[in-house]
């Protein structure tokens, strides 16, 4: 039982809460690495890819995808660990 109490205490210390920070645009590299990556903390980055051709040209909208893939068969690999297409 002491083991479970210790584990519970450690989990509470690691808890990052339920809030996700939001950033408009790309944060600077050092802040992002220090405040989010190193802490394993999520960050919602808005507008970071608006300049990408796939986004600007509407290629990845539902309508754009449907126009390209309509009637075609698409295969999806589902793996228990979520790494179906990882190249290790």
C-alpha cells in the first residue's frame, strides 16, 4: 500500500493540469524547447502553417481531398502503438 501512496504522490507532483497554452504564430525556438518540449507540456500553435502551399492552395480541405480521392480506395494501417508508418 505504501508503494501506491508514493506513486499517487509522485503523479500529483507531475500533473500539468488540464489547460493547454495557446500561441498565435510560431514561438521562438528557445522558449518552445524550454517551456514546452523539456516539460512535456502541450501547446496549441495557431496560424503557424498558413503560409504553406498545401494550406494556401486549399489542397488539404475536405473539398480538395474529395476532388483528388473521390472514388479511389484509401488504405489505412491501424497499429496498437500508433506507429504504423514509422521508419525505425
